[in-house]
C-alpha cells in the first residue's frame, strides 16, 4: 500500500491535536525536570504513533488484525502520560483514553462528513482527503478545550484523593475497545461504510460517549465536594466541642474565683493570727496549703484567638489523657491574615493526625510538638510527632491509616489551604518522627 500526502497530513493532524490539548491543559503538572520529561513523553508518543501508522499501512484497514493492533497501541499509549504528569496511573489512563476517544471521533466524523458531502467513499483509505478531518478538528477544538480545562482538569485536581480513580478509567477504556472492534471497522473502512441511512450513528456515538464522561466527571467533583464538606463539618464539630469545654473551664474558674474572694477574709484573719503569734513556720505551711488548693486546671491562653485556643486546648487535653507529652509554642499577633476557618482546618487535621499516630504507638516516647508563629506577613506552622510503623504514600500522596489505601483527605485539605495562601509545605519522616512544616503567605486566593 502506497503512503500518500493526504494520509501523512491526517496523521499529523491526529498527533498534533493530542499534543496541543494535553500540553495546553497540563503544562503546569509536568514532572520535574520539565524539559527532559516533556521530551521523553513526546518521544514515546511519537514513536508509538509511527509504529501504529506503519502497522496500519502494513496490515491495511480491513480485518481483525487492524482492530487488535489499534487496541494494543492504544493500551500502551494510555500509560505514556504517567511518565510525564503528576497524577496517579488511573488518572493518566483516564486522560489519555478520553483524548484517544476524541481524535478517533474526529476520524469517524470526518469520514461521515466526506460521505455526506460527496455521496461516495474514495477507492482507498490512503486516498482519503485531509479536509474533512481538518474541518471537524477546527470546529470541535474549542469544545474539547472547554471539556478538558473547565471540567476534566478541576475534576482531576479536586478529587485526586478519591479511590474512584482506580476504576473510573474503565469507562473510556471500554469506549476505545468498542470503537476499535465495531465503529472503526464499520464506519472508517471505505469498503464497509453502511450507507446514508446509518450516517447518524457516529454522531449519536460521540454524543453518548462524551455525555457519559461529563456525567462521570461531575459525579467525581460532587463526591469530592461532599468528602471535603464532611471533613470541614468534622473540624467544625471539634472546634465547637473544644470551645464549649473552654467556656466550661472559664465558668468554673469564675466560680472558683468568686469563692476565693469570699474566703479571702478568713484567709487574711488566719494570716494575721500567725503574724501576731510570730509563728512564721506555721504561716509558711498554711500558705503552701493554700497554694496547692488553688485550681490548677485554669485554661491556658495560647494566643488572642478563640479558635486557635480551642483547637490547641482540645487536642492537648486528649493527648495528655493518653499519656502523650505535648509541647505547644505559640507566637501569634492579635490578628492573622489566615481566617479562623482555615486555621482550624490546618491545626485540626495536623493535630488529629499527630494524636492518632501517637495513640497507635505501642512503644517508645510519645510526644507532639506544635510551633505556631508569625514571621513578618507569613505564618509558620510546624507540627512534629512520634510514631511507629510505616508511612504509606502513593503517587506523591499520603494514604490514610483509617482505611486501607484511601488517600488522606485531611492532608489534602491542609495542602489546599496552603495553596490558597500561596504557601509551601514540607513533610519529613524517618521511621520514628513525622514532621510537617508549612509556610503560608499573607495573601489568599479568593
């Protein structure tokens, strides 16, 4: 089979469309080093495209061999984004499977458009002109960019912690299989085109497949929002409980103070008696007894922020009941540029993780150290705790110890708040010590 100019142009349009869509959408998610990773990914993709095109020429469009070759090259190609993008394997397969669906649909619709315009099919697929594919690509390109940037990218970023991505790729992968085994042999082979009475089928196929993708992505976004809302409600419940306990302590302290004032006269009379008798030893013993009787449960004030005090006091009380040593170092101004809600999300999640790690610790010294301070217009939060066992991490994301292989939404929430304030984060662990360091800038993203 002789390779024609039109065939080469169609292949260039096919490949170029994939490259432009993926790079323009995920440029900022390419792994470091950027240049080398990009060249490696593009090289693998172009090599696969050349192999697939050569196989197409050698095998020809007819027969089961072409369908099997399409499935084989597609399956390999689905893994290429994993080389270059900071997403999980399931997410990368999902990304590439859908872009493969799109460019295959361009070929499919281009074939139908040519048939509807000319009323016939060329003698050979190699003679298929480039203008139908170019036309469908130009018309649909804005739509696919909206799909990727307005729907897919937010879904990938917002719901990356969901385990659903381990199976979400099956839908577009199945659609690619259906295309290779049925749609391609029937509607793109010049000798098998079913005729004008079935020309609506490719358009229906495109609408149904991409409608299912839209529904799936929206469902993932809603599920991630629900999970985050549940997490925020959990932190809010902790904050309310902590503040309620703090108010109870304050009320008890007020009552104890009132009682102490009432007893002050008796206290002074007793001291006067010791003084008149010059019984200084008895006076000293009496004073020591009074000091010991003073309520030592007075709530400690860590900062001029009720939310911070409540969260710190709550987790300190929980930890000390379990015999966990707690050290809190707080240096905050009266007002911070970080909202109380965001502060509670960060401290609540980090301290809860630290407390649960220490509670699971069976041997060795158990401790939690929290250092919160302001440096100029920035806020520094450092939480360190002891732990035993293994820190589970996959694809750069920490996994929750509460549910097997579930990504920790608490850490995800902390990272989201850090990003909101243009901050940076650092995680350190060595088998016995886990340390989280956050630097939050003073300006937040609305």
